[in-house]
């Protein structure tokens, strides 16, 4: 989604998501403040109608401890899609000190998890506006909430998926509204700060250092990453001179290096499958924290340090998880889901390349993994819904949308598709998907349309049954594959000390995202 500030006719993806929702933003200034949303089926109050964010400028000041709030200033440049008497931002875990709209002070209050701003004068449709919020950002977890800041052994990192970026900074926290980011972090000397994108300056003064990073491609808020700690940044070179930088706790540098040095070859492997790496840099953030997940934050994927240093995990498994998060840079980061119901497109593809890498590099047959997934698929669909229509999460458990049905269950859909249209068409589809939608958002209908175009076949019935059916359809080419009988214990998919992991590395509830 290229951003052209000089063009008032540029595409406004968040407004296009649900144009009818814009009308709810046209309220009288005296009416009660209410939380809004873009109408996402799984997160109805996430995001906000009426504007499209072009850029965020985040300035964070770390006090030297991860138990006290950071001082912060968030500046948002956005293009309006309606006349706005009020502007809603998602923000739920910090103290707001002041708000300005286009340089003028504005009134504000909270409603649910929204910061509701009332500017002195309404902002007219089809115009630029700048919102500046001075606030704190609390690293201590919010009660009953998941995600946001992650407190590490020596500082902080971020895990904002699916709806937790607004626990860190005010934003339009929905993946349909991607934007450019500038991130500035000030911390006491002895700390190192790294964020998405490339370095854009380092300033040292009065016992503090300020690091600035900028993205060169638009990014969804849930993919934001900031690491602050007593860290070492390791540099290496990827394909065609791509800068690769890893962020590691300094005391684990030597133990982590044998794993991290594998990244350039993994990037080259992915490029052979789907095309050129889509961003300006890549790297691994090995956080000294127990998160239960690994996360594809854009250009700097978050990993638990223990994934690499604990001997319980076989080498092939660790490497395949590294490829899972790397694959997300194409599937999920560069091509971002238009709604959270399109999550299967992210996780299914990342799981697909994770499994394909294990097959090609470690002799773990894709067919065996998919057969196990087929046996469990009916049970996954019953528990979590079909891949493209996942069940909503329970209150207080927003990450429950990351169920097996959108991991191996979605990879199973891709396997069935390859069986249905043949390997050449399938591989052409993968490359075309990430090429046509680079830097943008896309959904299930877009994928179905492209698959139909490339295969030259009507695939509506195929996708309807595989993506939305309560039961798993017969597998093309494998009439002998049968779902497991109800009540039969599931095959273990979680790695154990005495055995290598079986079908899915995520179906136990943690693991790669």
C-alpha cells in the first residue's frame, strides 16, 4: 500500500473495510463518548472508522526499570474519510496527559478501550490531520489482558498480536490500516534499543542514548516491535546484501550464534519458493522471557531465548520454527489480513513453509504431517470453527483465535489445494499472492479469486467446503485418509524431552504465531 501524501485520491483501506461504519463517527459533540470499531467479526470494537493512518511517530523514554511506566509521545498523521466531530483511537493501558489535533489542544476521555478525542473544531472529510498524544506506557501487564509489553530478564520487548498494540500506544489497532513508523527510544546508558526497520540515528547526551528507527514499508500495529535491554546486536549479511541484525541478551551471545547464523540461508530458501524478501532488513530478537510463543514482528521476529538454549527441542524443530516466523514476513506482514477471520492465510502459509522446510532439510515428510492433521481436522473444526470462519475468543482470552484450525488445519487446506490444482499451479499461486498484494491487505476472497485465475478452474465449491465446512472434505488423491473417530485421544503435537514433535507444533496452544 504505497503512501502518497500529495494525492487526496489515494486508497483508503481502513475506510473501505466497512464504509457504512463511518457514519457512526458523525456524532454531535455533546453526545456521550462511546467505543467504536470497524466491525471486525472477531474483534468488533477494534480499529476505528473515519480515517486512514499514514504514519506513526512513537517517542518512548525508558526509566531504566521495566516495572515503571515509560513516558511517551505518539504522533499520528492520518487522512480523513468523513467529517469528524470526534476521533476515536484505541488506547487502554496508560495515562493520557494531553492531546492536540493539528496543533490545537483537544478534549479527551475514555470509553471502553477507546481514547475519544473532541477537537476544538471538527475535521472535515478528505483532509490531513495530525494527532499528538502525550501519555505514559505501562509495562506492568493489564489485569485480565494479554500482550503488549513483555518484561524480559533485562528490559522490555513487545508482543502485540492480536489486539494489544493499544496497550502500548494510542493507535488504529486493526490490521486493515497499515502505516509507516518512526520509533524513537531513549534509555539510560548501558541499554540498547532496537525497533522495526533500519537505524536512522543515535544521539547520546546526559547519560542517556536515543535510538531512532524507521520502516520503509507500511506495517500493521500488531507487528510493532521495540526491544530495550542490556543486549548485543549481531550483524550479518543476507541475500543480495540484505542487512540481517539479531538482538540477543549479551550473556547468551555465544550460545545463540550457531542458530542465528542459519538465518541468511533460510532467507535464501524462502526466496526460491516465493520470491524476493519483501523488507529492508530482517533478524531475530531472542528475548530472555517466557512468553509461550514466537511472533513475526515485522523485520525483527520475537523468539523465546529458551527455544534455542534448552536441549529439549530437536535441531530440525527449532529451525522449522525459525522458518515459520520468517515465512510470515511474506504471509501476514507484507500481505496483511484484511480482517482477523482471514488469519488462516497467515498461519496456514507459515505452517506450510515450516513443514516444507522440515521435509526438504530434515526428511520429515509433509504427507505424514498432513495425514495426521487430516485425522484431527474434524475435531479442530468443532472446537475452533472452520479455518476461514474461526470462533470468537472467550472474554479475556483474545489469543484463543490462534487455534490448531488456523495452523495445521489451514495448511491442510493448502495441501488439498495443491492436490486439486497440481504443484506447478500451486507454486505459481504462492508467488503471485505475495507479489500482487505486497505492502497491502488482502482477504480470503482475494485468494480464492487468484487461485481460480491461475488454475483456470472454478474453485468456489472446493474452497467453500474446505474453508467453511463443519466437516473436513475428502482429501483429493488420498481416498484412504479418514478423520479420527469421536472420542479417540489426539496424537500429541507438543515436543517432549523423550520424543520429537509430531504433527503440529502449535496445536497445544503455544508455539509459533
